[in-house]
C-alpha cells in the first residue's frame, strides 16, 4: 500500500540529443510548416525514483501528457515564458494519479541539433521554391502586375527565420511531479521554485537534489482535515486537505474557467449540467 507521501515521482522530459529530431506524428503537424513551427518527439529523460510499487510508472502516458504537443523550438526573437499545466492518469481499476508540469525553454548546446535544424530549413526552402516558382511564361505577367512581391518577401522571411551563425536556438523542456492527490497550487509553486533555482545566477542554499529528495521521501500527505507546511527552495509551501465531511479536494482556480470559456459559455454549461444534459468539451 502507498505510504502516504506527498509525491511519488519527479520527472524530466525533453530533447534526447542521441536520437535527434524525430517528427511527432501524434501532433498532426503539416510538413508545409517551417521547421520552427513543427513539433518533434519528446522523451522521458529521467525520473526519480525508478519505480514505486503502489504507483507503477507509465512512461508512454507520462511522456505524452507532460508535453502533449511534443518538443517546440524557438529563437531569441520568440517569447519563451514558462507554461504550467496539469493532467490525470486513470487506470483500468478507476484509480487516479495526478501530474503537474512546468514547461520552459533552454538553449540548445548540441551543435548536431543546431545543424540539423539548419538543414531542415534548407530542405524546406528548396521545396517551397519548387512548389511556388511560377512557370517561365508567367514571369512577364507576374512582374508586370507585381504579384511576385509577396513571394519575394515571404522567401526573405523564410530564409531569415533561422540562421545557425546568427540565431540562438531554444528547445522546450519539462519538469513534472506525479502525486497521489491533486495539490495543484503547492506543486506549481514547487516546480516554479526549482526552475527559478536553475535559471538564477545565485545558487540556492542546498543542492537541488536535496529539495527533490525532500519532496519525494520526507514530505507526507496531510491527514484529512489538516494543513501541511514545508520548505521549498525559496520559501514555505502550504497545502490543505479537506476533511471527510467537506467537499472533495479541488485546488484549481475557478477564475480560469471564466477566462478560458467566457461568462456566457460558463452559464450555458452550468444550465446544461442542471438540466442533466450530456456535455462534451473539445480542446486542442
């Protein structure tokens, strides 16, 4: 049986430099997209511990849910703000385990990966030229009407989209906590502080491994009806577990529902729920 720990696994997902750039078929991206707009396969790079008896590690599910759109590449010209999301893995017996992921971008230091991205751009531009070059007999009409201006501009933009000698390449990476209960706010704070410790010029008081070990092995689940306070990298983290007489744990801000769906849609959904309609939410 589970010993009642706050978290079961700490997981790192991202780019495997040994296998390189593999297209992500599950994302359904079109190869007409420029290489920086395509998605590539992400992999589970590490997990701690290797396995726990009460919660067997599902590598395929965790890898897909941590980075559902695969790897993303950007340059210094793009926005690279970290993004947080959560997910649930439901097993055949109906039991659940919860995941919380923080995805951020880090600089690609592998010259092979940078060269591969440059090669993909050369191939993409060559294919684009073949598909969009007007026939010889249309060149006069094209130049006289000025319809080719758009092509020349887009061609310039395409060639300038990634230059290995000028641009810095960044790739997405994810750190994740797998937990038996859905303490969303606490997990988000833990991951944000770990990321801050990695990117901060000033190192934290203790090695990062110490904080991860503490979360995995020393922080317990709070008893029902009690709250728990423990130390993060840069400050205290608090979570509260409802008692058996209260509503179940729901640690997600309702405000986000209104921001994502809008007030009218939320009212309509609430009305449908009261009328016992079947509700399906479709999302990318």
